[in-house]
């Protein structure tokens, strides 16, 4: 009877260790995904800024060309 109790306690301990390891792995995965989302937001923000800068440069070039043609 006591052997069964010892085995039960050991099994509970092993399950707890496995569960803790799995939970830690999941926390790491969530943290990784959070960082990837943050990085993707920064990339998109940078892309938007670069696109706007290029639009303004093109607009400025058009204006210069029009001024040059008028002369």
C-alpha cells in the first residue's frame, strides 16, 4: 500500500515538473510572438514614413520641373 502512495507522489511531482516546463515554453513563445508583432509594427511604420518621404520628393521634383518649363 505504501508503495502505491510513493509512486503516486512521484507521479504528481513528475507531472508538475513537466507542466511547469510546458508552461515556461508557452510563455517564451508568447513573448517571442509579442516581440515579432512589435517589430512588424515598426517595419510598417517605417515603410509608411519612407513612402511619404518619396511622395514628397516626387512632388517637389514635379514642382521644380514645372518651374523649369515655365522659364
